[in-house]
């Protein structure tokens, strides 16, 4: 079964610093959902965009389960999540590719909608085998209740972000890192003008670039000669750079001007680098 690559959301693992992450991203001008609590023990906040979203994933001490499941990874940008309408069909495809992780897993979290009514957000996920990528986790997410996620009232952000547009992986060998996605989607990524590779994947594209290129573009600290692949940055489309500047200024967040874009460095955003563009 051919699978079309479409990125559903990006996950930042903030571990036990969910309160700090919530405060930081609100200072950057993101409207965050109320704290959600998954049936598997994790907690989160979401920043919902047009057709994808950003997830701050962490744990509260009194809710954390003994098993951390998917999220046994270092804090930082850690999860690349793909859309699917059928997690069971994807599981079969992963088996055929030799990339299967856990079988489809269903879970949920309670949600209070903007009108005050309550519902439940339900998901079924199929994970790519963890040993296939040692720089985070990746899975396919069947959104069984999209109306419990993409509410228009939640898609309006003071910083005017409208969409997540790029998920960036830095690698010592970009072609080797891309091999997984070529196998998974049976497609050929294209080279971009900066010398990296791009996999078109819906509104948000996947970029795989060298550590040197990541340093140049996102002001990341130099990576060691043997540095492994790492998820390092996200890019966002905004409606107004001026309103973004106002949000960052009000939140006491420093930024760098970058050719019709603004860069919030990893030193400011703590877990990753973030670029905002029109």
C-alpha cells in the first residue's frame, strides 16, 4: 500500500518541565490548549494551526506511569508524526518494509471545547521501529476525532502563526538519514537551494541537512565530528512579522532578523531553534 507523506504534528519532549515550557511558548505568542492528560500517563499542551500542530509533551509527577512508552528520549524536538486515516493499514505496510514497531495503539484524553462542553480526543498510532531512527521517535497518527483538535478558536495566535512549515533534521550523512523515508514512502526527496534535502509532506516539509548547514541557518552550536543525527529546528508561517515582533518583545524573547524571517535561537527557545517567515 503506497503511503503519502503528510506531517500531522511535531512533538517537543519537555520531560518534567511542562510548566516552564507552557510559560515560555505563551511568552512567544502561541495560544496553547489547556493541559491535556493522556490515558497512557503523559500530559501535554498543543498549539493548533491550520492543518497541523505543535505538541509540548511532558509528565506530571502524580500522573506519570511506570512505563514511559514512546517517550524514552532526551528532552528537545523529539517526535515526527505523520497523518494516516488507517493505522492498521500502516502497520501492515511497516511490516512489509521491516520497519514495524508496536502494533496499533489506541489512547485518548479529555477535552473541554471552546463552548464549555466536554468531549474526548481519540487517537490510534502506529510507531516506526525505534531502532530505525536513533534521534527521536516517529509514528503515524490516526486522528479519530479531529473536531476535538482543530477548533477555529484555538487556531488564532497572538504571534499570528498559521502553520508549521518545516521539520528540520541535522545529520552527518543526510543521504543515509533519508534512506528510511525513501523506504517508507517509496519517493525520492529533492535537493534544496541550501544543499540539503527536502521531502514534501503536506503543509509541513521534512528537511534533512548537514550539521554545518544547520549551524549556519539556525545559529546552532558547532556539532562534533562524530555527532549523530538530531531533530533541531521547526519553521512556521506567520501572517505578520510585525505582530510577531510585538509578541516576542512583550514576552521578553530575543530574536535575530534573517532575510524576511525571524529566528529564535535554541538558547532562547531552550529545546530547539525556531524560524518564522511570511
